C-alpha cells in the first residue's frame, strides 16, 4: 500500500471574528464615520426632544404629561411598559459614549501627529469650530445634571413627581439659577450642533463648493432652531407665559 498523501499546509489561520470592525474603529477614516453616524443619532434625538418640550406651550397643561406617558407606553402590550423608552435610552447612551471616545481619540491623534515644538498653523475658524471640545465637556456635565433633575429627581427630590412632567418643569424653572443654567447650556448646544451638522456633510463626502453655502445655512438654521426651542420653555415658565 502506498503511503497516505499529506494534507496541504494551511495558508493562514482563519480570520478573527470581528477583526474588520476593530480595523474600522482603529482607522482615522472609520472613526470619523462613526463620529458622524453617532452624531446624526444624537442630532435627531435633540430635535425630537425639543419638539416634545414645546408641548408645554399647549393650552392644556396635561399635553406634555400625555406625551411623556406615550413614550413610556409605546408598543404596549407587545412591549412592556417603559421597554421602548429604555431601548431608546440604551441606544442614546451607547451613541453618546462612542461619540465622545472617538472624538477624544481623533483629537489625541492630531496632537501626536504634530511635530514636537511646532505650533499648529493659524487657520481662520468659526466660533463653533473653536469651541467644540470645550463645548462637548460642558454638554457632558449638563446631560448628567439634566438626567438627575428630570429623570431621577435627584437634584430636588422634594419637588419631583414621577410622570408629572409639566409640574416638574414649572417648579424647576421658577428658579432663576436653573433657567440661566439651561439657557447657557442650550446656547453651547447650538454652537456644537452647527459644527456637528456641517461636519456630517463633510464626512459623508457631500460637500462641494456650490453646495457648501446651503449646507452651512442648513447647519445654522438647525442649531438656532434647536437652541431657541429649548431656551423658550424655561424662559416662558419663569416669566409666567406658561405655568
């Protein structure tokens, strides 16, 4: 009997599962696209959140409470109460964390690539561009504060009633400190949004000289609309227009 034929040598080990995702994350281009995607999710959220807040202006004080209850009961009875809301919160939390980490790593790479002792070239940049990193840190602390005040009621538990959105806003925005804090935060959000929306079009490869003015105007309109919409509610409560 002849000797058994030998098996051909393996050309290489099997590719590691998920390796492409790590490679995509590790590349600067991949990180920028992830920043754009997570940023788009967050932009859509703040727009819808702002529109929901404007229900406080409806003549029926319970309108915004009904809106809050609707969010908690989406999909019932197929989906348990608060199930869809918690799914949304998880998506937003993951997007928020990934967005921050990716932006921080891109900024670190830019600093590492800069020659030692050489100052970066002076480039004319808008206020929204120059304040992106500082604004991002401010917004991070504000989001935590906002959750502690209107989601968990930790900031002022004596004045917080779960599910009573209108009442909670009315009591909170009777305090000038909270009104000023929220107005400042949404102004920072406006600057952050303007640069974020514009960067989204750039990362997507849609920017061109003949389109850029329109994209810039759109970014400005979204930023101003969101900032004014958010700021209008606490100011209206404080001044007695509503509440």
